[in-house]
């Protein structure tokens, strides 16, 4: 199979303050939007919605998500959207809200607008939704027919969110390049079960370029309340380049090991991208990456405040059994960990985790 596929949102729009023109954007797809968000999320942005350039008398309906992106919550919101006669689904919020809105759009067949309120992960642009049960345990993946019709990124809204979220998004985006590179070297498939296109790979690679050029400055600018080009570039890398880059470029060991790391109780409060950063270091060790490359990644992570080893999460000790369980889960059948350009097993993953957390490695990368 030599089929190459690239998939992306039909339209991606990024601007500080764009949320105030929501009605204008909705009009391009329909006339009766159904907004999905959390109660606190909606309260925070409700006033800003549709107060700007648009002049319509559009009625905004809201559906509140409380709890998980679960089948129960999805069907409740689906029913509400249909009862209200809505013709566009708008997901405005973080990861759970985005995944729920995607599912409601999928089951209703209505067009979808995604407006992320943080740049912490690469969910907004993809055609994938992660469903959980009502207790927060992974249920299944839902694959959409297509990516969102429109992704609206209000950089002002995102810059006002805690900076830790954008930093976590940098961890996710940084891994995107190295994972796409591994997939390409291995001749493996992307997340669309096809070979990556050149464009998919180049977009993934651009995540690295943008973060190296602007990552540290973007963090400082956000902390100082400035929305600069560096901030705009990093938000685009976190949301668009990383989203399209992982889906069309492919995932490898970093995300595979991240799944295993969810077994560590101390990491349950950590953000996805923070764990991914730590796992990226393990991937690079397994690859036998050159010293300069490892040093570039670890020094970037330290400068922006991303964890590179388990002790950075406050983990003081761990036993061999736990690390073995993490490594085994990272190597579950079908795991993206196997998308590396060499054969590997759980022992290789375990060794890489132990190496990444050793004193020897610490002095080597600091030196
Ligand atoms: Zn990710």
C-alpha cells in the first residue's frame, strides 16, 4: 500500500479577539448555532460572543457539558441541539468540550466549528474524538468523516489562559516533529492508516522550527501580557501544525510511551503535553539520537518549564515493577511505539525510561 493521505480542517482562522465576530463566522455555515462548553467556560466568553463586526440577529443556543466526553453526555447534547433546530455545532473550550462537540457534529451530520480556549494540545484540528465512560476511563476512539469545517483560534483568549497550558502544548508540538520523522524513516503509516504526504511531514517539521525560534520568547511574552508574533507563531504550531502534523505525519514512541505513563498515579494531574515531552526524551534515547539533539530538546524543555524526567513531576522514587508495567503498556498491540525505524520490545522502552532518569544522563545533557 503506497497511498499517501493528508487531512486538515477546511478552514483555520487565527486572530486576537476574533471570538467577538462569532456570528459572522457562523453565518458562513448556517444560521442557528448550538454552542457546547462547560458552565464556567461559557460564562467566561458569553459576553464577548458575536458583539463585533457581525450585524445579525442570530440566536445563540448553549448546551452545557458537565463531566466527561461520554456517550451519555453526547446523546443528551445531541438531543438538545436537534430539539432547538440548530444547524451548526460550535465547540468552545478545552479538550473534553472539543471532543464532545466533534461527536455531536458527527452524529447529527451538522457542520462543526471548533474554538479552542487553550493551546495545550493538538485536538482542535484533528478528525478524532476520544470517548470516556462517566468515570473518566477510556472507552473508545471515534473517527469522524472529516476534520472540523472551521477552527477559530482567538489568541487573546488563549494568551489569557494559564501559561502552563501553552507550555504543555509546546511539549506536544515538539514531539510531533520527532515522531513524524521516525514514521517517515520507518516507512510506517500515519494516523490515517496511509503513508504521510510530503506536506504532512513538512508541517510536522515546522513545529520544531517555530518552537526553537519563538518558544521561549512566546512564553515570556504571554507572561508579560503581550500578544506578539512569537505568541501567534507558537499558538499556530501548538494547534494547527501539531494537529495536522500528528494526524497526517504520524505518531511514534513518544505518544506510545505516554499511554504507558498514565499508569503512574503521580502523573494524573500532569498535562498531556508535559508527559509527552518527558516521553520524547525516551524516544530519542531509543533512537540513539546524537548528543547535540538530545541537549537541544532537554535544554529547550528546561527553559520553557517542561518536564524531562520523572522527578520533574515530583516523583521521588519508583519501583521496577511500575516501570515494567509502563513499558509493557507502551508496547500494547497496535501501539504507535512500534512506528520506529527498528524492531523494539518493552525491555527497550524500560531501558530508555531508566536511562532518561539516570544521573548519568542528567550530567551528560547538562554538560
Ligand atoms: Zn498529543
